[in-house]
């Protein structure tokens, strides 16, 4: 098991995990799992401007290494920001 990040006497609810500031890798490790990020090849609609998609992809992969995503809120905000 990984680094101990949970208090032994505390009972955690689902929402408690969103309040952790530990990196996702640490939380997964505490449960005996690993975490990886990879690119998925998903189906693409044919009636969309592909230049827009390429620009969003390039921006996403350029910005991603520059920020720390320690919480679910940060991850969500980062993922939806280009769309907004």
C-alpha cells in the first residue's frame, strides 16, 4: 500500500474524497490501485469543423503539463474551460 492519507478513526463518505488535496495517484495508491492518464481514440462526428477540434486538442495537451490537478473541482474546471 502507498502513503497513509486517511485517519484511522474517521469514517469517509463519497463526497469526502473530493475534498482531498492529495494527487490522484496518491489516493489510488492508498487503496492499492494505480492511476494513469492516456489518450483515448473515441468516435468522431463527421459534421463538425475539424479545425476547431484540433485547436482544442492542441490547447489541452499544451496546458495540461503546466497545471496541478489536485482536486476533482480543478480537473472539472480544466476540462470544461476550453468549451466555455
